[in-house]
C-alpha cells in the first residue's frame, strides 16, 4: 500500500499510525502465536516464491539487469532455504530451551522461552531487494510477530511486484507492505514499533537508530563498510583471483560483503593483477554484451562510481557507458590509501589494490579504519590467517573465499561497530525477532533446599547460602539425574530393609535391633 499524504488526519487507513495500530490489534488477538499459524504463513511465503519466480526475476532484471542465475540463487533460493529450515525446526525453537542447572536449581526447571516482540518494521535495501526484505521476514513470522514491510523505493520494479503480489499470500491483518521514500519512511519511523530491522547505509542506519531510541525500540542494523581482502604469497594466485573477481562482480559489486579492496605486498600485486586479468576474461569475456553482468542501479550511484575512477592507475577495465549505467569489471593498482576510492564504501565493480610492506602493515591499515562487515584472507599458511583473525575484527570472515560465509545458515550474519548491530539467518533470525524470556519453574515443596535464604539471618545462613549459590562448573546433565535417581533408589532400599529386618545381615541387625529375632530361621 501507499501511505496517505501527511496532511490527511491520523484516522485515514493509510496513515502510519493507523497501519501500526491495525497490526498491533492483530497481534493482540494472539493469532500469530500458534505453531499452526506460523507454519501456514511460512508455507504461503514459500508458495509466493514458487508461483512468482519468473515475475520476480523479471523485476530484478529491470531494476539491476540482474542475471536470472544470480536472481534465483541470491534472491530466491537463499530465502526459500531459510523458510525450509524454519519449517523443519520451528516446533523445537518454539518450545522451552532448558539451561544449565546448578546445585541450587537441581530440583527446578530453568529455561528460556522465545516469545514474539509484537509489531516489527523491516526496511529493505535496493541491492538484493527480495532477499534483504523477505529473509528477515521469515524470522519475524517464525518468531510470531506482525510485520510492516518497507521495500526500497530505488529498485522500483521489485518494490511494485512485492507490493502487489505478496499480500495475496499472507494474512492481511498481520502483514502489510508499505511503499515509501525517505520522507515517508521518516513518518513511519515516528511510530512506536516493538522491533526494527533495517538494512542499508550506515548514514541512514543512524537515523533509524535515533528514531528507535525515542521509543526504546530494539533494533538490528545491517549496514555497510569497506571489506578488505588480504592476499599472501602462498595463495594459489589464479584461484584467488577467480574467487575475488566473482565476488566483486556479483551484482556488479553492489553487495554489502563484496571485497572492497585488496591488501598485498608489491611482489604479490604484480602476480595477482595478471591472474585477475585472466580470471576476469574467463568469467566474463565480454561483460557489456553478456547477460551475466548487472548494471548500476541509478544515475546517482553511476556518477559517484565514475568519479572514483578519476586519476587512478587502471590495471584493466575502466570502461563506462552512461546510457546503460555500465561499468566494466575494473582493477586499480598502486592505489593511494588517501584517494577518494579508499575513503568510502565502493559498492560497484571497481577493485583497488593497496600495496603494503607486510602482514603487520596490512593489519594496522584495517584496524585504523571502521570495523568492516566482512574480511577475507587468501593464504595457504594457517599462521597467517590465524594472526589476521586474532588481530582484527569484522562482522564475519571467510578464509580462501569471499561472500560464501553468508550462505551458511548456521552462521549468524551481521556487522560490528559501524557495519551493524545484531545478526540473522537460520536460528539467529528466530532469536533476533524474539524476546528471550527467562523462566524458573520451581515446585511448591523442597523448601528446605534453600531455606537458608529466609530471615532471621545469621552467619551460618550466609555460609550455607553462599555455598549453595556459588558458581561451579555445570554439573553434567546425567549427574543431576543420576543423583536424583541414586538418592531415590537408595532411600527405597533402606526403607525396604528397615521394614523387613530379616533381610539385613546378622551383624547389622545386632547393632540396629540388639538381640537377633529367631523367627527368620537363623
Ligand atoms: P539506503 O540507506 O539509501 O536505503 C535503505 C533503506 O532506507 C531504503 O528502504 C530507503 O527507503 C530507506 N531510507 C533512505 N533514506 C532514508 C531516510 N532519510 N530516512 C529513513 N529511511 C530512509 O541504503 P541503500 O543505498 O539502499 O543500500 C546500500 C547500503 O546498504 C550500502 O552501504 C550497503 O553496504 C548496505 N547494505 C548492507 C547490507 C547488510 O546486510 N549489512 C545489505 C545490503 C546493503
């Protein structure tokens, strides 16, 4: 739906306040909480993809010239896999998650319940306009929330497709798609949501964070940054070059975790440039004519990227065509770290190589900038990759490949510092959209176990309580069970012996009962 103009009163059905109230009311009915509802909505989302693959691919082609293979793998299949995983694990995730017990909780039941926040706002970006909007939505539905989806207005064909088709598949009371540019998104952000999930630039991320803070709304911010690549001399140059060029030119470099720049020694630079030139030709012999290479999304982005090429030492590429917003796969060599291309996230098919003296200089270089979303190392020496991982930070990292870590659903995906807050994918998505409610279930009984907490207080009670509550490494689960069963079995045995003294050994009976009774035949 479109928002009604701001001058229309807040009783209008397209006013942000009314939309949010509607979703809140639907949440309060409790219908999103049941397993059956969540499963049905996720299944419908899967149907949406199955029945509209071609339409989505067409829209992505119009927006970004996105090749069908890229559209299917990076926008559709990846989200469908998220749904499949959710459907498989949802029951388990929705149940209580027991936590470690201590001596003081041995007889209790401490656990975490994952419960929905309520109404969540998901704001998407234009570069993967299906994936970045609907992948978080999978987690939001699985966790039992109502959702307001805000696609990016920049990828307008995909925005329109989702606006028109998605509501046909999902519950109309609980899920809404709203189309809005920056100004209207600002109006939406004035409302109080229970959670906001935002993907986009760090600059707008700050605006979203500020708006959320006014209502103390928790957020996930999936932002950007400059993701470095280290290449050392032990790496296989051709395979390294091929993987880097693939990752850089996927979606024409408009990928948040695309390799942004390469750090290597001058000696490696020469070999790497040769290998990249060959790999680039092998992957895309004629990128301008090939259907396998994207275009830049807008004239604004195209002009910015064209500007970054000025006064650079182009190793290969550098061809641009304004009419089709085409920029060829481009590698820049001997790049000055102070040049504009190194002062902003590139987000296009331009790859600068910055020569450094050694691995320590490379580490210092990365650590002197903002914390990146991804970091890549190509080496055959584990000591090198270990050192880099230990001495730097980033949202995620991948050794000897690029981008692929984000396809592992068991790995939380997200940034750190200015590249983001929070993470998602797989169980992590479910966690992100859930409040972790801590529950301690005790029995009304066994009060003597922690009776020392009650007044009147005394030194001996302090000592007893301290000993009971003192941290000890977790008891193995089987030990707690064994103690309980062991104690039960032992007391049963003792009770039986005491009620049938003739089963006791003679010596014990003498001690316990004095004279040995004669009716046991002994
Ligand atoms: P963007 O910040 O321009 O827009 C993202 C969303 O914010 C859009 O839906 C847009 O409508 C909305 N928006 C824009 N201006 C706004 C404003 N003033 N107030 C409120 N909302 C506003 O980002 P983009 O250009 O679409 O995406 C590119 C950036 O996103 C890059 O930095 C990239 O690294 C980052 N990104 C990050 C991830 C990730 O998963 N971490 C994924 C994709 C893109």
